[in-house]
């Protein structure tokens, strides 16, 4: 499984009405959400985007999908407590488990030393799924779509990435928070109507 295949599958599963956060340069390069209006790319890993996405999900009815790698999850695991007690049924966290910090450095991340990330997140009160098996073919992707349409958050989905090859080209992204704010305000207005 590689990042590109995961994003290709999710581009078929997610609605264009969903709000998508894609965190980290490597995920941004592999992203297949070019046609989605509600995608927000963030390459600055020093900011806790979990808290930002949680705040947005509390104010909207739209589904919020946050894509990150396991090293980012470990960095901001304290926010997972807030996510679990929020009760936001529209919050979905998709964690791609690479076990390393970046592709350039083959240094294992702290997440490799945790016996069970699933168990840790479950003990924090979060529903945890493993979606690694749903990206082999179009039939399994359709099953995933059915699961996501019936599942309520806060939900964390783990996907094991065993092929770390990057296929995407360097994308020029604009992670300007003013653009994100304008998009969110537009969604708030749509929700009220």
C-alpha cells in the first residue's frame, strides 16, 4: 500500500461537500483532491491542525476529514483527548502509518515503539477502524464508502503504508489561513440556509 493509492481511493469515496485537511508535504504531494473545493493543505507541522479541524467540526454539519501521518498524530496526541470528548459525529481522522518521520530520513518514528496505536486511541475514547484492506480494488473501495456513510465520529482510521515511494510532483500549495477562513465561512452560510 502506498499513499497515492490511498488518496486515489478516498477521492472516489468522499463527497465534494466534505472539508478535507491534508497535513504534511509528503501527503500534499500525493493528494488526489484537486477537484475538491473543500481541501485545505497545510505543510507547517508546528501547528496543531487537529484543534483547528475540531473547532470547525463543532460549528458545522459538514463532515471534516483530516489526513496525516502517524508521526504527526504522536506529536499532537493530546488533542485526541479533546476530540474524543467532543462528541463531534462529523469528525474523521485518517492516519497513514509509515513508521518514519520523512521519506528522506529512514529514522523510525515514536509510533513504532507504541505497542498498539489502535488500543491507545481506543482507550482515549475514540472509535478506531483499520482501513488498510479497502484499497485493493474498486469493489473494496465501494465497501469503504458504505462504511464511511454509516459511521459516526469522532472516528480514527489507520492505514498501514508499506510502500513509501512517492509518485507526486512537487505541488505549489497555498496554505494561507485567510483562504481557509473564507471557505469555512462560505460553508457556515450554506449550513444556515
